[in-house]
């Protein structure tokens, strides 16, 4: 099929992929395709099926239905299960637990997969030295995994995975066991390695910041389905569902349930926007970014009384969170802002809503 | 100058009031563990002792006294260690790492043989396989017309088989625990590297569990070397001696010094092996497993081998648990010990004396000696269990709360020493120390008290271990949070500590109780005619050829052990309601 097409085949092509465990559907008809050299991030809350999807990509689990193709070759499908084993599909996986072999030194951990792949000794040694220095861990080569820190173990795990030069690199929440500072450091390290190896990468995480900073492509997963797939910026700018809108972005965007009253969309008793934004709908949800909500009344803009709950300063601005009934709203003000929890403050909506969604969470076309 | 004042200061510090309890504990453990060992060494350094050393090691007698028993002992130890690694390792692999059907059932089945005392298995073997070469009644097979060659009826091979059948479940437990700690990630990362199953097994799994394999080998070796019952029942009739049977024979016949020398040599053999295996494992960082998430284990598909391998495992389990028990039961009902399944009678259990069966001996429940032995056994088990758990808890508390101090280290080292000493040699040391009056104290030899003290001392390592796990259940936080409510210490003890600790305490106590009830190698030297215990009476009957009585008593011992375990489980469920699901 691909031979008719002049453009190169997708590095990873996932079509109609389903994985069921008994009656539970972990992965539910997923379609994703990315070109060679991309950095695909699968992001979603725990239990959304992202790790199951990754394991099927690795060839550790077989799909129930659908197909996975690497560079035009089908590696797994619902009929034959795992068609090519992990090695044949030329993929490497970095485990969340690192999975370093405790009885081998750092150098042997890296060399063993090469030995299995029948590299000769001089080539093995050269490659081990090369990846050790790429990861900056030359000094650790003769240590055992138990003798090095978590961050160093992480580097060894990555070095071991990239040593056989896989065309596809898979990462299963690799940074989740590291502390915050190390996590940021390893994030840029991973991007550097991605550039250095040129391998197409698939990265599973529940951390939307990692998704936003590292990805060329993001797939937001929820309940085994792809909520939205695209470039990170597009997902941020044009969320197609309320799930995506509230899952991505810092601080998270606000969603206000509104109902049509006359020609207006009304939140409680407050008219927020023109009814024309939600044609034909009796109820809807309006998306406001934090930067579109200010503190204090503003002439000509709708505002609402709220109960202050907390303020978090970030980069010269302050993120103010207040409650309106049970609804938590987050706005942004310049400079520092101080109030006591329980104080009454006014929140005003500075601009029209960024997007309108149905009550079910689907975006309403403009 | 400075150094003396320093020592004085530290000396004073050592004797501060808070250190009194640990010092008393050290003193007590020293008396219980060190004193007998020192004494047995000293006894062998007297002129008679030195003569005994010479006759054992360098005289025309030494081939029979030392070299042959040593050779047999080592053959048994190595054979048992090897056999247990193979059987236990195979079962552990099957249960933990494959998709064999009924893995949970197989797991339980594989731990059961260790519950059956080795002399029960040895008696069952004799009941089936003994031949008429030595006179007396033949076993089931020979009576049924299947000739049993000597090598299968007596001596090294049957002893080896019986001991493997007893100890393989110990190896299974250790190896299975290690295998289930090999996370699926470790195996899957090898799969990702393209390694095939044999390569994963030999390259990853085997090296990772090496420490467990070594531990399993050394513990089963030590167990086999120290075992008395199996070689005594299956080897002695054809004069196959091991160090433990030799040592028993020497002390029985009044050659105590030679017996003590052999005891020291037996300790040396067992300790050497344990020491070197420990050396092999410890200090190697390579064996520390790095785990992140873990928990999940990888199960390899067996394909068409699922059911055949399941059948093999079930067969193994049945041959080593159900079959021996059934053989003992049938034998205790059969008037002709070779004809297991004909003319069953309850005579050996409740028959009156004076009849034609069993040379007029009454059934075990009409035999006053036996009723006496039954009560003695239960009394011994309960007393030792209670005493050891109290001492163990006190030791564990001191060791845990003073972790890292010199006192704690000394204490834990001392408390674990009995683990290195085969129980029959330990009993010999107790005879050396308490066999004669010490100052104003009379000789304790042959008294119930001596048996209790020796047993308590020998069970110390287990008691301290369960004491530690009990204390692990009651973290300092839990006790402190109760303290903050202002509750009285006694109240705290009753409401918080006791309910949390009871499970561990009971488990530890039951373990000690069961070990005592079925112990033979400790009581065989320390028991006396005035306070007989069941295992000893069974052994006597077996050596005199009354197999049915021996088998009936052994069954009784099994029933007591089983009842104890069931009672413990029932109590736990009653006390710890929150654990019910």
C-alpha cells in the first residue's frame, strides 16, 4: 500500500488498536501516526491505557484488534498478535523502574544487549564507551546498580537502551521516580539524546508539563481513547474537549457551566456571553484562561463575588484561586496579591470565552 | 593517663542504669549459649579429653570414629543440598515464573513436607522398603513379592531420599521468595534486548537469585549434616554412621569425651559450610536488587507442558506428604507390619495388653508410659514456646531500640549463634556443662529443666527473629501516638501493642512448639526415663522393631502439630478481625 505513496512511510502507524483484558477495554480504537524522528508523548491520567499502548508498541503485549506498523512493516496486529519480537522491531524501552540488572556492572548492563545482538567485542567496547560519555557517566562504568544514585541509574537505563541504536525509543514514565530538580535536568537531557540519536521516540507520562515541553506530537488519552492528537501548541490553543482543556496548561483553564437565558449565556445569575456562541444549545460550558480572569471589578466586563482561597506567586504575577459556590476559579494578577482565606473578592471576566463546549464536553464549532 | 581515664569513663558509661537490662540479657545469653560451648571445649582439653581427640583423629579407631562418619555426613550434606536445589528450584520456578495451572495450590503443597518430621518420613520409608536381611518383619513391598535390594532398603541412599523429601520444601520457600522478587521489568528488559528464554534464564534470573540458591544449599546442607533421625533409623541397622549417630552412640555408651570431640567436629563441619557460603554472598553489592515499582512477576507460557509439569509437581508433593502419612496410618492399623492393608485393628491404638498381638503390649492410649510422654511432650512444647518467646521479645526489643550500639551487636551475634550449631552437638555441650554438679547446684542431667533450658537456648535465633517481626508490626509511631492520648502504659499495652503483636507472637510460639514436639536430635541425648517425650518413645519402639507403635506415635505427633497450627490460625482470625476480607 505504502509503495504507491511517494512520501516515506510513517515511523509509527497505529490503526484501530484495541486491547481488552477480559471485559475491561484498556485501549479502545486508537489511531495515531507520526513521521520519522518525531517525539510522541502519550499523556493522560493513571489508568488511561497509555502504558498498555506502550507495551504493545514494545512487543511485550499483543493487541486484541487493530495494527501497529513501524516504517511500513506491520509488527503487531489483532490477528497474529506480536509478529516481530522486540529485537526485530528495532525498538528499545526505558522502564519506569529502570530495570537494571543488579548483578552486572554499569558497563556490563550496557554491553549485554549488544552481546545478545552478537556485536563483536571491539565494537561493543567502543559503543559502551560512546554511550557512557554521551550520558556523562564514564566514571560509573565499574559500579553496580546498587552503588549509584537514582538519577545515575536513570542515565544507565537510558544508555543501555540507546546502545544498540534502536530506530524507535520507548519511555515508560522514566522521570517519575526522580526528585523535582533532577526531573527538569533529565528532561533537557532526554531531548538532547533525542536530537543526538534521531530515533523516533514515544514517551508515556501523566505529567502534562513534560508533554508540553518535550513533544513534537502529543496524544491526550482518557479511558483508553485518544481525546486529541496534535502538536502541543495546537492542543493548548484549540482543545477539542473539556478534558484536554483542563488537563493541559499551567495554571489549568476554567470551565463555567452556563445556561441560555434569552439571548445570553448565564452563569448563576450573571450573563457572561452572547447566546450566539452556543447556537441551538440550552446549556453549555465556557472556557476561560487564567489570564482572562482578573481580580477586582472592571468597567464594562461581567464580574462575580468569590471567596478567596489561595494565592501562588509565579514569575512576577500571582495566580489567585477563589471559590464560587463549589466551583474553583483561577485568575492571574500582576505583581503580588495578598488576602486572607475566606475574604470576599470580585473576579471579573476580562475577555470573551476562549472556547465553548457542550455539557458533554465536545467543542462547539464557531 | 588519658587512655586509662577514657576507658574508665566509657566503663562507667557502660554500667549506667539504662544499660543494666541489656547487660543482664547478655549475661543470660552467655550462660545459655556460650557457657556450654566453652565447657565442652574445656572438657576435651583435660587429659581424658586429649586422649579422646587422639583416638578420634589419630589412632587405628579414627577411621571408624571419624573418617567414615565424616565421609557419610558430607555425602549426605552435599547430596541433600544438591537434591533440594534441584527439586525446590524446579518447583519454585514452576510456581513463580510460569503459567502452570493451580500455582497457588502447588505453592502450598510444596511447603508442606517440611511440616512432617524427618523421622516420620524415615519410618514410612522403612515400612514400605525394609527387607528381611536384618531379620524382623519385612516391609510392604517385599511382603507383596517385590524384592528390595539392600541399597534401597538401608543406608545412604534411603537416608538421602528421606532427607531430600524433608528439606526440599525449605529450599523451595527460599528460592520462591527470591524468584518472586525478580521483577517482570528485569526480564522484559532482557526480552527487549532480544534475549531468548534460555539466555534470560541463565544470564539474568539465575545470577540474580544466586544468593538465595547459596542460602538454600547451605541451610539444607546444615540440616542434613545435623539430622539424627533419618540416619539412625535407616543407617544404623547396617552400621552406616554419620557424625551425629556416632556422637550419640559415644555418649550413650559412656564414652562422653569422644562424644564431645565428635560434637565439636560436627559443629566445625556445619559452621565451616555456613561460614563460606555466607562469605560467598555477603559483601557483594552485585546481589542487591534495585527495585523501583516491582511486585509484578513475569510468567512464561509453558504451552503443552502446562499439565504434564503440573502432574509432576503434584506427584512430588503427594509422595512427600500424603503418602508417608497414609503409610504410617495404615501401618498403625495392620497387625502384620508388611501387610499394610489387611486385618486392620485398633489394637495398637487402644488394645488391652496381654493379648497375642505385639507381644502383649497394650495400645498406645492404654499405655501409662505413653500417656505420660504425651503430657510431657505438650508440657515441653508449651513451656519452651512461652519461655523462648518472652526471651526472644526482650532480646529483639533491646536489639531494635539500641540499633547500632555495641551492646545490641553483641547481643544479636550471640543470639544467632545456636543457628550454627547442630542440635545434637548442642545437646552434647549441655551434657558437658550440666552433666555434673556445678558448685552448690546439683547435676541437671536427665531432668526436665535441662531439656527446657537447652531447647530454649537452641530456639533463640527463631525467637529473636519472630520478636523482631512482632516489633516491626508495632512501629514506634503507633505507640507514640497512643502515648500522646495520655493512655496509661498498661492500657496502651492491652489495647494497642498486644492486638498488633499477637499474630507474630502466636506464629513464633507455634513454630517453636511444633519444632519441640517433633524434635528428636535434641531430646535423644537430654531425655530421661523419668520424663519421656513422644518422639523419643517412637524412636525407642522403632529401634526395638515395634513399627506399628512407632508409626502410631508419629501420627499422634503429626496430629498435635497440625492441631497447634489450626488453633493458632483460629486465634489469629479471632483477634485480628480487620484482616478478614
